[in-house]
C-alpha cells in the first residue's frame, strides 16, 4: 500500500545515503570536523547525496534494484522533475533522516556544507500525510525510553545539537525539525514525561 511504500522508500534511501557519506572524503571530513564520528554516523544514519545527473542516475538505478522506482522516490519528495531532467533538492547536502515513533524513516533534513553553496542552509521534506513537521521530533524514537526512565526531557533546536547531546550522555534529548515548538510536539512529549528543559 501507499503508506508502506513511502516508508520503504525512505528506509532504503537513508541507508544508501549513509553509505555515500562514509565513502565520500569531502562530506566525511566536514561531519568529522563537527565532531560526528563514524559511530555517530552509523547510529543516526547521517548521510550524503552526491550531486549531478550521473550520481542521481546511479541512485535511481541502485534503488530500482531494491524495487524502489523513480515514481516512489518522487512521491517521497527525494527526487523532483524539471523540464529537462530529474534532480534532488538534497544534492550536495549532509542528510539527517527523520524517524517516527514507530521506527520508520519518514523524511529528511538536508544541510549544505560546501562554502560556495548559495542555497538555503537547510532543506526539510515537504509536508505530507506521513511527514508533519509540527508533530515530529528528531531522535524521539531513540530517546523515548530514556525520557520515561529519567522522567524528563531536553528539547533542542537542531539535529546537530541533538546528536551532540546524545553523544555526551544526554540520551533523553529530542529536537524540533527547524520549526517552533508546537502544541502537538508537547502533546507527543507528554506521553513520556511532564518535565521538559
């Protein structure tokens, strides 16, 4: 069904992009300078999507080997079509996969890292039935048990803040997806704790 195909597509794309980050010297060097080491990369599946039509074609071809079609990638907002070609708004960005509370990949946050890149610093997945920024919290899938055990949570602004907190032992940390904290975010957190920093 449509929902399951969406999650499968995001799952497969996240794993592919994570492998691309590990094998790309330039992107890997950037995240390591931000104190994101190989263990963190694998734990959070931090990724990278190479730019250019050749790389996008390779991505499409390798996704097809997993029964993920071009239409699936476009439905998930990972690829888009211009008048002349297929491209991705995530090209040449460091990718932070967003995982819902049931453990399924449902979207992505992409950050530019090349000095001469003039695009907006962050690009998040477009709103859809399966991806609602005002309801989702980054890292909640990993932190919810720790939040319940410790009876409080830390809420931070961005992906790298959250990853840094988690890495330094604050495993009860979540982040908003580049948006203001909403009532829905608070309702979600209230399932696990009533104390928030």
